[in-house]
């Protein structure tokens, strides 16, 4: 339907009435002013007012929606990170309750799952447990059964709430994007960490008050109890429920760059996906000692150390011995920004052994301790890796790094 | 130019080195991995460096665990976590696949780079 404005100095109302009768699909509006310029201005003002009204309505609706969904969002985030409050016995009972209420009561299901499950409680947040990335998520098992109940609930919600549309609510995920793969959501049949769209059911039932049938209500009451654990999986081959317990303390902080969790006395610290020692996590960057670099064994953790302390602060203790700039024809070395930096200033003394190999308690400082400084071209992160003190040039360093291959015999085609 | 043409090819993917060789050594064991073969594993984040296995791509292993590849079609070396290292296409050839070493000043030993 379109709005059609009649601007006419002679009997506009009669014209409007006549046209409206002939054409009921459109709306004929009479403007009162006679001067064309005034009429056009009035027309423009009318359109502007309509735009303003529409914009106001949109903002009011958004504010109203936000007011309605805020308690739901707050609940999800609070529930995900609250400390664990279930004992191991209560977690076992949760799994057995599922078996008793939804398998034992059904003869057909009982044939497929004749025995109560074993329970395995996990006190660790592992990336992509229980599958590694390249293995397909197992199908069937308890996840299938839970899926049936949830589909039934979806149908009941749709009957009760006509405006219910899957994905209609804004997507929610208590785990920010970088940690999205921390918990495998492909095959969990319970727990607070789900795919974002699964939380929509929770909103319509718990916050909009949607009513469920008795059978669905019994299931939903059990399902809500699983929000006190992180995730639950079922392994059909071993008839085992694997449950990831909530940590006693869990936080993601510093603009999602750091994660810490604790089960009892066991604490773990992460810079995004890389597990780091506690001292690296808690020590402010300006208080880190460059010598502590040597305490680290793992290349990723070393890179995080370099990232935190700042490569400039580490390299400032060194002296450049050779650099990619000395080899202008070597494009690949330039891309990786290879340099040899002598870091003997921060390398601690080593214990000197005599000719019989016996430590006589004499410390000897390194006079030359070269490191290969390079850039990961994909991530932009700089690495420092030790190279043998006999290496004086980049050719020596790269030969040592790659098991004695004479680099001059090779044309490096790509480095990533 | 001739000197450049005489040079063998090498590709570096993180701590992995893929270097062209003239011929496969003797005494190798054939590897029957499907889809892809792991050439290096991360200790911390579940990442792996892998090479795609397809028809025309064969893998072998020596007694020390060093991998060799013979491919008559191009294949790819990639990371499971693509954000770690970009994928490199490997052309046809015969290759030795090994991992980088570093010098540990605390133990005064050359050790394998751990990722």
C-alpha cells in the first residue's frame, strides 16, 4: 500500500474521496495548504516525522527487548562461571537419575542401554574433549535421547508462543570467541555450555513462562540440574557418562586474553590457549626478568613470554651478530626477519666440568650465546630460539636448526 | 641462474622442515595413514602440523622415526589450528621431513623444538 498525497487547489477532498473509492489499495491523503512550496515542505515534514517516529519505535522496541532478555543473559553468564557446588556423589546421582527416569521407564531404550552407566568425573577444561579436532563427533547415545525431548519441547514452545523463532534471540555464549573451542558442544547431552541456540529454550521456558506438558516438564526439571556442571557426554562403547565438573574458581579476564581456573589446590593458567606457569601469568610485564626466559622449555610459552615482556626488552640485552639485511637476495629470510642476537648478558653462568666430567663448583659465564630471532609470518609473533655457540652467521644457525643441512644447497621456497 | 636451478627446494612450516632429496634411502617402512599424516604435534594446544594424503602421495619412515614423502601430485602441509601457520602447497618431488632443533643453554644440549 502506498501513500498518495493530493495537492490541488480545487476541491481536493472530493478528488481524494473519488480516487479512494476507485483505488482502495492505496491511501489518499489530502494536504490542506494551497501554495505548492508550502505543500512540498509539509510533505517533506510529514515524511521526516514518519521516519523519526519509525526510528523512535525501533529504539523503544530494542530497549524493551533488552530489558526482557537481560535477566536471561545475566543468568547464563553467572551460571557458567559460578563455583562448583556439587559433590562427586551428586554428579553421579545426576547421571543415574537420567538413566532411571528416561531409560528404565522405556522398554525399547532399555534394550539399547541395559546397564546403568559408569561415571567418569573430569576436573579439567580440555580443548575439544572428548574428541580431537579431526575425529567426527560420535552419534547416538544419550545425546540422541535428549535431542528427542528437546525437539518436543520446541514444538510445545511454538504452540504456546506464536512469535517463537529459533535464532530469533540474540546469540549468547558465556565463552568468548577465543575460548569457544574449550568445551566440545557437538555431543554433550547436558551441562551449562551449549551451542548458543540451545539457550533460547531456557529463555522461553524460564523467563517467558512457557508451559510444558507433564512429560516435558519432568525432562526439563532434570535438564536444568545439569546446568550445575560444565558438560556431559556419553561414550556408548564403554557405557560411560563423562562429566566435566565446574571448577572451584574460573575466570576469563583482561579482555579475554587470560584464563585461570582451579580445581581444589590445582591451578592452571592460560594466555588464550597456551598454558603458562603461574609466575608468568601473575607477574606484571614490567617486573618480568628477561633471564626467566631460560626457565621456559616450550616454544609457545616462550613466545608468550616474549609477547608479554616485549621483544624489545629482551633483545635490548643482546647484540645483533648477523641479520637478514646482509643477505638482500634472500627474500624468505627477510620475510621471517631472521637475525642472530648474542644474548650472553642474560644467560646465567654454567657449571664448568673438568676433563673427567666432574663438577668442581666453578661457574663459567658464556662469552657468546647466540639466539635465532625470527617472526612467525602467520601470527606476527616473534620467537627467540637458542642456537649453538659455534654459529656465527645465519647460514650456520639455520644449518644447525635443521639438522646440519647445508642451507646454501637449498632454495627456501616458502616459510610459514 | 644455473646455480639457482641446481639447488634443491625446501619448505619451512613452523618447526617442520620439508627438504627435497634426490632419492629415498634404503630400508624404509611404508606408512599407510589415511586422509592426512601428522608430522609434528603441539604439547600445549592440541595443534598439529599435517600433510594431506591422497592418491599419488606416499609416506615412509626410517628406523629413527624420520619421515619421507614421495608425491607425484601436489599436496599441502597445514595446521589444524589454521591461525597458527598458513597452509603451504608442496609440489611433486621426494622429500625428507624433519623437525627443527634448538640449543638449550641450561643443559648445553641440542634439543628438539617443542611447540
